[in-house]
C-alpha cells in the first residue's frame, strides 16, 4: 500500500509541476504580446497629424491657424523668388513662424513633419537676419588673425575681444542659423588668452635683458631684484595662461637657479679659496693644515646645499669630493706607514717569501689598514685590493715560499734582453690549486695543465699571483706568444707538441714533450691558451686535438670577455717587475 501511495504522490507532483510550468509559459507569452502591441502603437501615434487639442480651442480654429501659417510661408517664398528679400518679407516669414508655434502649443501635436517645418522656417529666418552680422564676424576673424601674425598684439587684443562679443551675440540670437559657431567662439577665447599673455611675456623678456646686463656689470643686488620680479611674473603667467604657448615652467626653474646661484656666490668663492689653500698646503707636506682647510670647505658646501638647494653650486657630488679630500689628507701619515710596511713585505716576497717576519708584518699592516678605514672612511688612498691582498697572503701563510718557487723556477725570458719572463709550461693544476684553492679541471692530475677555467678566473689567478710574487703577472700577448714560438721552419712539430696525431686526443703532463729551441714547452698543442690582443682576448696555439698542419700556422681566434672554459683550454702567464 505504501508503494501505491508513493506512486500516486509522485504522479501528482509531476502533474502539478507541469501545470505550474504551463502557467509560467502562458504568463510570459501574454506579457510579450502586451509589449509588442505597445511598441506597435508607437507607429500609429503623432506622425500623420494625430494630436489631442487643447480643450479651450476649437479644432476648426486650429486648422485655420495651420492654413494661415502655410499661406504666409508660401507668400514669403514667392517674394524670395523675386530676389532682394526685405525686412518686410522676413516679417511675413516670422509671422508664419509665430502662428505655427501657436498652433503646435495649442494643439499639443507631436507630428514630426510639423516640428521639422518649424525648425526649417526658424533657420531660414535666422540665416537672413544674421547674415550681415555673420559677414562682419568673418571679417573680424581675418583681421584679428592678421594682427596676431604680424605681432600687433594690441590690435589683435581689440579685434579678438569684438569677435568674441559678436559671436556670443549671434549664437544667442540665432541658435538655429547656419552661423551658430561654438568653435569660432572657443578659438576667439583661446586667442584672447594668448594675446593677453603676450605683453606680460614681453615684460619678462625685457627683464631677462636687464638681468644679463646687470650680471655683466657685476651689479649683483640689482640682478637679484630683477630675477625676483621675473620669477613672480613668469609664475603668474604660468598660472593664469597655462594653456598658452607663453606658459613656461622650466623658465621659472632657470630664474630660481640663477637667483639662488647669485645668493650662493659668496659661499662658493670661500669654498674655492679654501680648496686652493689646502692644495698648496699639501704640496708643502702640511697635511694636517690641508685637512683643516678641506674641512672648512666641506662645512661651507654643506651649508650652501642646504640654504641654496636650487643653486648651480649646490652639489652632493662636490660635498663627497671635499669629504674625500679631507679624509685623504688626514690619513696621509698613517698611509705612509702602510706604504713603508708594504714595501718591506714586497721585498721579502721577491726574495721568495720564506722570511719569518712575513706573518707579523702582514698582521701589523692589516691593523693599520683597518684603523685607516675606520678613522678616515672617505680616504681614497687605501684600495680594496690593498686590504684583500693582505688578508689573502695571511691566509696562504707558509705556502708562500712553495708557490713562489714553483713560479720562479719555471720562468724564461720571452726573448734575449727582455725583462718580461713567461712560464715555460702551461700552468699546472698543482700551481693553480695552491693559488685559487680549487681545481676546475676535468682531466685531473697535479702535473697536467689546468683546463676548463674561465677567462674571469684566469684574470683572478693573475691578480692573486701578483700579490704572492710582488710582481706584475698577466696573460701573454699575441706578440709575446709569437716571439716565444720563434721560427717553425725545419721544426719537428710532433716532437714539440701533443697533437691530434700523437696525443690520443687527451691532455698530457706539462713538459713531457720536447721543448722548443728557447726552452718553452707545449706552446703548440696539449691545451689551447688564453692570450691578449691589444685590449681584446683570444685563444692561441691549438690543443691535443689539433693536427700539425694547423699547428704550423700557430692558430689564433678571438673570444669575448665572458668566455667560459672547456677541457681543451688552459693558459700560461707572463711575469714582469712592477714599475
């Protein structure tokens, strides 16, 4: 039974749901029909003469008004055909307009044709009555533009004023005429603003001439007063005539800079005198007095920057420069002690770096460097490299003699009589690792040439080795390389190189091939080597994967400064005494 009840309820639910949907559909359809009828009725409204006349007017009277208006209109057209339309003729047209207007008001008609007729008649009447005034306005516009072009601003001002007034009047009296022109009115107003600003601009230009003359004559007070006037006038012009070409905000800025510069000039003179005095004191070796003079100049520059920020003499860069000069002068004595100690350290490094004095000497130098940096932070005497090199040497400690020995034992003159010496072999991995504390090579071995090293790391190696040896260490130039290679005529390339024919396509230990006649190993083959060519970089000499035919040409190819290493690319160095 419960199942039958459930089934009946389900059927009833479906039935009533269908009924509800039907009601909604019927309601929606009825609403759509009503809207459609309402829209259709709009096409059967006012157009075609349907209207609801005022109850106070008889429909016959209204029709008579409409007919009378039409007769007067026709009468006007007949007279117009005869030419020379008179005021009396236009009066007839105006009477027709008034009657037609009365008809529309009384009948409350919405007939579009009748309203269009009224608009047409009004325009016709206003065109005739406004023609003479429109012609005068056109003439005024031409004359005003000519006056402006010829720079006769007073005449232009008068003409544009009249033009504006007359166009305003015409627009008000004859709004339905063809002479109604809001653009001409807007232009007249714009030109009025422009010519009104012109006399003020002329005054400012005259002030500029007076300022220049006062400056040349060194009449500083007069120049300041004139500049203040110019600032006020240009500021007013910019505000009141912002849309004109005479508005110039940068000119105000220029005047303000000039005015502040005049006011700051005495302080600037004091600064120059103090700097000149300090320079002379430095030449005499009186660095303390020089520092005092620089300090005075620094304080005055700070004051100038604060009081006359718009002045051309206001300069944060100059303030920093004076601070550098002051701290540099103050740090001279301490830096002289550092230089003296560094000279002693370099002498010990040149002697091989085995002295027991080196650790204590480096420690003392580091203390003095830190004192200088802390006490005189703006000093330019001490470079970052000065401190970094001391820390690096301190870190290497007892390894310094071994590194210097590895380097010095392998150096050979590039050519007879030359002070420049070049490493006889490619830089071995042992030396590279001792200096750089790392080994990037893929084919690892202490006596194998270092490879897979970037140009940036090579340059860093040279810098560090310069600190260790107290000499200048650099990459060989292309010309250095050619000189070291020498004449290859009658040379057995297989004997002096590891090449594609005898290397097994891999790198070999340095100095395991025969040396050339000058004592250099592996200038050709084994690994290609970094070299310089003027201010550029390149790779020279070929590798163990290069055939002897190519090695005989001493192959060279330019590279970019961001060159990364590869497993067939190494280097050697040139060492020279520091100048």
